C-alpha cells in the first residue's frame, strides 16, 4: 500500500450526510488514504461535525474557506493533494469498502492515467434506482462525466494543467472531456461501489430545470469546443457526438419545469450552435439508436428524436413528455 490516494470532498451544507460519507472512506480496506475535506462556506454545522470527526482520524485534513463553488473547491483539492492518485467524492454520497482498493489495483498494475468505473443511484433507504457501468467502447469513456467513479494519476492532471471550469453548470464535463482527450492510458473496471445518493435538495437535481443566464450553458459549450480544438485531432466523431448528447440532455432537463415557448427557443438556439461548430452533425454515426454507445436505449432514443426531427416536431414530442 505504498501508493497514497488523496480523496477530495467538496462540502457545502452537508450536516445530514457528511458523517456517512466519511465513515465509508474510513472503512476502506485500502488504508493509505488522505482525505481533504474542503468546507466551502457552509451555513450549517458541517464544519463543527468535521472538526469533531477529525479528533479521531489524523488522515482527515480540513480546509475552511469562503464560498467559491464546487469547481474552485476541486481545483484547490488537486493543488493540496499529496497522493500519487486522486479521487473525488460528493459530500452526500458514499462508497463500499472495496472501492479504493479495486481502483488502485487497476491503475497501478497497468500504469494508467485514468480508471473508469460505474455507480449505483440510491435513495435514502439504500434502494438501487439505477445501476450504470460504462462499456469498453470508444464512447464508453464519455458515459459518466462526473469526476467520481474514477481514479486519476495526480501527476497526469498537474502536468497537463487539467482543472475544472469555473462555472455553475457542467464544470465536470469540461474536466473529463479534457482528461479523455489527453491520454490513451485509460481502462474500465466493472465496479459499482460508488453510491450516488438521490438527494432531492441537491443543486444537481434542480439547477438544470431552469433557463437562466446564470446557467452559462453556452459558455460551457464554447469553452469545451475551444479546448478540444487546441489539444485533440483524434476522437473527432466521438467528441462531436458528446456535444450532441450534451445539448440533448440540456433540452430534456429544462423541458421539465419551463415555459414551452422558452424551451422551443432553446432548441433552435442550441441546434444552431451544433450546426455552426459541426456542419454535418446530423450524420454522426452514433446518433442512430442501434449504434452501441454504452448508454441506455432511453438516452440513445432521446438523442435520436431530438436530432432527427425538425424543431416543431421536437417541441410537440417534448410537450407529450413534460
């Protein structure tokens, strides 16, 4: 166990869940772990709970700061990390006892830069709502854009200046899109030990349902496109499909709780964005429902319907599934 693993936890108003999250790390079979818990200006008792827990665990490092947002917190975690490898976990999630060990074994034995696994979406009773394992296909590495359910070689991230984009939507999209295009030393692991908690109060379950300038979705797309243009001449069709899927995902999410005329305008806006950046995007081979992308049939069907129909037809489809 000579390879230390740094686990970064951004913390914001997590008093209900942070103890469960930390206990799942303390209980790991792999013990050479440093935990960097960054309290991002919590207004509840999160910091107090952290300090009490740290009295019993000397591998827990607490950083208290004013609120800056999850992107800057994770970037600070990368700078503070001392391990050979780095992992991320959200403050309301938790992991099974073998989680770290299984990832470390794979990344160290095969000398990789990144190892990608799966997850289980669980409710408050521990019931599994969704189980996802990325497939070992060209599109598999794009299936889960979150930084968790992965392990990274810290030197690789620092050497290539890979950081999270400072925005309030999709900071992890930018980060992992850059990761996946900066190395071929990537492998998959058949592991769903990461438990992604379905927290109805969390930002990730609400922020995508509103259309506002603060969401900065176009800012995210533009930055991802510019970044890829500068670093990658490979994975062209895969990256194109990633943008297609991301636009589709955005449209479906905002459709849930918004005026349909606004949604319709967003459809026009972002399909125009796609045509301006990828002239022939509608011919992308991954759009077809039968093509294997490692995603569920539901996701592939959603992308197909949005990209293969005219805007008015799409709006009618969205009205029926609102």
